[in-house]
C-alpha cells in the first residue's frame, strides 16, 4: 500500500486485476493523450534520454551496426533500413540522433546510407508537433524521416504518414532498428512473486479519493492513486508463449525470494516488430531497470514511480533471456545504480558484429548519459570555480549540448569578458557554438539556448551573428530587457549608435531599474 491509510473518501476503482490488464494503464494513456507535448514541461523525466551525449552514443551504435550489417550480409544496401523510435515524445532525441548520424555518414561513410527514421507515438498531438517542427521538416522533405501512430500493444501496421508506406508482416528485408527510451517502463507489465520454488501472480487493487475522479472517469492526478497487491499461486504455462514460460520457469527454479515484473507490453511490441522484420531486430533501449538475476533478488512490492505519468523498473534480465530463446543476443548494462542502456538482438547473434559491440562498449557501457549527468551536475554546481578551458572542456564532454550551455552561459560569458583568451580558444568556441545551434531543438516553455548562444558569440565579438540570434530568441521565447540591452551593446560595437540608443531606451522601458542600460544611454548621449 502506498501513501496514507483509507478513509471514507476513498473509492475503489478495481479489485484484484492482473497487473497488465489493470485500469492503471488506461489512466496512464489518458495522461499522455491529454498532455501531448506539454507532458515534458516540469512533469515526465526527460533530459537523461534527450541530451547530445546519448544521441551521439546511439548514432555511433547504429552507424557501426550498419557497417557490420553490410560486411556480414545481414543488411542489403539496396533495401531501405528502417529505424523506428517507440514512444518518441517531443522528438528532441530523434533530432539530435539524426544530426550526429548524418554527420557520421557525411564524414566517414564510404557510401550513402539508405535509411528512414520513423518517429512513432500513440499520441496524435505529438505527431502534429513534429510535422510542424522547423528542425524536422527538412528531414521529412529529404525522405529520411517519417512519422507513424504506433500504439504499443495494439499490433497495428506501421503506416508512414508522409511517404504513404505501410510496414506490415514480413515487409522489411533489412533488420529493423528500434529505439526504445523511457517507454518499456511506461507500458504494461505483469507482477510475480517467487519463493521456495513456488510462483504467484500479483493482482492489483486501485483506489483514489472521490474528488480525484473526473467526470469522464479518468483521474485528475495519477499521483493520488493508491495501489495494493494480493498474490495467487499460478501453475506452469501461464502465458500462451512457451519462450516466455521458460523465462518464468527459470526464475521459479533459480530465484530464492523476490517479487519481479515481466514487461509484457515490451514483449508484445517486440514480437510484433519481429513479424514485420522477418525476426531481425536490434533494440537499443534506455530505462530504469534490472539487468541481472542477482539484482532481482530480495525485492518487495514493485515500486510504481509517479511523476505526472508513472513508470516501472524494466526487467532487462527477462528481456535478455527472452532474446536468447529467440535466436538472439544482448549487451546488458552493468547492474550499478541508475538508468540502464542495453542492446537486445532478435534473430541474430552479436559475435559476428564486432563494430556494434565495440560501439556499445565504448559509447554506452563505458561512459554515456548516466556518467555524464553525474559529472556535469558536479561541474555546474561549481561553475564559478572553473577556468575558461575547463568550461570549454565541459561543453566538449557534452558534445555541445544546448542545456549545458544554458546552465553555464552567464559565468562562461562573464569570464570570457574579463579574461585574456587566445585565437584558438575563440575558434574552438565558435565552431562549438555552431554545433550547439545544430543540436538545438525547440520545445515550448523549455530552456532558451538561443539567447545563450547569442551571448557567447557576443562576448567573442561576433556581433552581427549575435544580433541575428538575439532576434531569433525574441521570436521564439519573447522579448525582455536583457536581450534589448545586449542588442544595444552589439549595435554600439558595430558603430550604429542610433540603433544602439533605441535598444537601450527599449530596455529601460521594459525594466525601468535596468542600471546598465541607463549607464549606456548616458554614455551614448554624452559621446554623441
Ligand atoms: C515517458 S515518455 C518517453 C518519451 C521519450 N522516449 C523520452 O525518452 O523522453 C513516453 C512516451 O511514450 C508514449 N506512449 C505511452 N504509452 C504508449 C503506448 N502504449 N504506445 C505508444 N506510445 C506510448 C507517450 O505518449 C510518450 O510520448
């Protein structure tokens, strides 16, 4: 039981349902349906799977897998390779991934890569958002991106909205590459308890306060849901799928005492995608979860993490065993704390794919988003103590991530302004800022990297470019005194005092106490 104890205000929504069939998943669906793109503003966790480091790592794995595939004959270069992203959400990962993949192809591929990246979600409003997104549109026009409504668990064909192509049973000659970030934790699971060779299924009961139930029967606030599990012994052959029963049987025999999940939504989706791809599937997935049987041991009631929507720990150990039983393979993240990034291959062993395994080990296992977040948090907390070169190194470590620039821009620009720097520093920063701009993907009401990029160009005296970026910042995020003030300074150094004067005046109108703007105005008037 979570939270406080029952009172007369509580209403039971369901009793003893099989977890994967519980109403809780319908509540989850309506949360994403109703929020659409706004689910990411202060609600659903997001940055850990949507930063330049993870996008770069995944692009490395896909690029290397393609090379391995060509060499081994697994991939036919005459046929298109489809990369499908499940539960895409806002699309920032997709865009950054494609930015890196296209750079790798341009710089290192011996021949063009014939591929299409399919962004999918079950929420129509997300698709509408991508369809109109300035960063995605050119990729759609080039034919390397398309969209599809894909509801995990519905086993529906994948219909590419723009290219009017349908991916259905056996329609892909090449393997399907599937990107599944923070999605297997969001779709259905079953709960089991194993003890002393006995296996029980977990049955869920749900209740909430009466005033949390909306008129359409959905919940106003998922966090106020209270859950309770009862357990009932089960017999062998629980699932119609014998491979899945083998996984259960393995746990029954080998686990001492624990409660564990079987990610049924993920497995159903995997089996559907295997049908489309003639059982040739590579899944790259990031989620909270367990990647060894040891780490599954000794667990109590499964934790349901509420954060606007809710999520479960993904049993990657079960997914890996399931892949093996389906002529597949895996590279699983180590069992240490934090998000787990794993590769699951179906219908193909990875021993003959050295570049893929190398890319996984180097770019995912050794150092990726989890390690990056730990280091960047520490460095950002101590940003004032960093030297200019250390700040530049942090930006490089982040593969020029826009959010990192936003976090350090005030201190970075202040230090550049105060200190001597040489021409190589300026050139590296300039080139890096171009990459930050390339990595930028607009999400409404989210951080504003355009202002940060403008500010940095400004302090290294790229005034013209800086002005353009300040304009873009106003267009996308609205106007304010700081932007007007900075534009005024740019005009001053470009020797356009009339425009500079106008900008300082506007800054003062917007913020009457803006002393810097007042001083600049005074200075300009005195030195006309
Ligand atoms: C937790 S978010 C993850 C978004 C993104 N992949 C990330 O890493 O930030 C889950 C996304 O999956 C979508 N989703 C939830 N349930 C789904 C389902 N059954 N089928 C397809 N998409 C689903 C939601 O609309 C949402 O965009």
